[in-house]
C-alpha cells in the first residue's frame, strides 16, 4: 500500500497518482487529504531547534468530503483488520486532541495560547535535560553495552570475510535531492549532474579507472551502471552513491524526473541484510565490486 500526498506541481490528490519507483510496488494506492487541511505539531525538527519553541499549525483549507487524512485511513484499516481477525481495536484520536493532550501534560504553556499564536511561542534558550532524562541503571549513556560490543566483534569478522569484495557502498544526500520527488522540480534538477559514484583516487588507479568513465557496480543482488568521480575525501575501500535516482522505469506523472540521469541505489541493497542490534535494514556498508564498462 502507498498513500500519495498532493503533488507539488498542482495536481489534485484525487487525480491518478504518478507511477514511479515507489508506487510501482503498491497493490493499492490511497490518496489522502492534503496536509494543508490537517492539524500539525512538529516533533521531529524541533529537536534541531536552537531555542525552545512551541507551535501549533492549524489547517488552512478544508478537506473534501470524500478525502481522508492519514490517521483516518489508519483507523479504517485497523478497524477492518481487527474485525476480520476478531481482535479488539482502539482508534487513534484526532491530531488536535493529541496535540492538546501533549501540551497539557507538558504543563509549560496553555494549549489555547499556543493554538492562537500564529507564528508559535518562543520559550527561551535551550536548557540541559539529558542527564535527568536518562533511565539507565548507571545514570550514564551506556555506549559500551554487551550487545553493542558483541556486534562490533561480529562486524570485524564480517569485514575480514568480505575482504575480496574490496569496496563498501555508502549513500549520500545532495542538498537538492534529499527526496526523490524533488527531481520533478525544474529549479532543483538544473545544473550539473549529481548521480555519480564517488571513489577514492587510489581505488580508481588500482582498478585502472579514469574519472568520468562509465562503470558497472555489482552487489550480490544486482548491478547498476553509472559514471565514477574521484573523491579524496572518502576512505580507501569506500564508494559513495547518491540516493533518490532511477526514475526511468516507465509510467506517468513524474515527467521531468524521468529525464534525470542516474541509477537507483536500491538496486544494490540486499533486502535480507539487517543491522542486528536495531533490527533496521542495513542500507550502508553494502559489499560491491566496481569494474569498467
């Protein structure tokens, strides 16, 4: 399933969504209401703020009667599954209720005051809080836990076993392509190309590769073709490929992005490879081979 947000080029969410490298995997595409029609309180980027702030973003346009917000879609799917599986289901409350409850529990500001502040509230400079929030038995940040130390030993053994792969692939984000949909904006994709594989000059020389030449990058699950650039800022044995490319697979909608050169990083990553301590997909450190075309 894939939920399609309102397109940046003016397309309405009820229109047929574009077919691209993400939606082509979906069995069902649900077009939710625009984020402009929903309540929002940022919990992610506030962590990078340089001052304490509180801001409640109110809807600026109404949702159409047939549209559903993400939380409403989730509630609908959850209720349907619970009914089919004969399990209990407790629906999520509306976002504005969750925001109000969170602000009330924090106790620092009146939720109504935050809601009425068009540009948010400045609550003053940041204050140290990490030590009082730690819940470890020692009261310290326990970086050297047995789980992590054991995993480090496992990684060292794995690196020795994969020495013949010679290169480890890591990703990167260009400032103008943090997300793949940005490639459908002309102002962001114009100028020099940014899809190249970056490699240390000594690794280039070892493989008798020249800067700008076409190469094949292989992993245990697939291969791509791209151009290679020398980058002395990388460690030897490491190659770096920008993510977010690979729009030339047919379909409609992303007409501008489809003309942007570049192969997909995801064609090289192994879906069965996991970071053991966290259980997350291992998207960096992928063993690859690079050879001239």
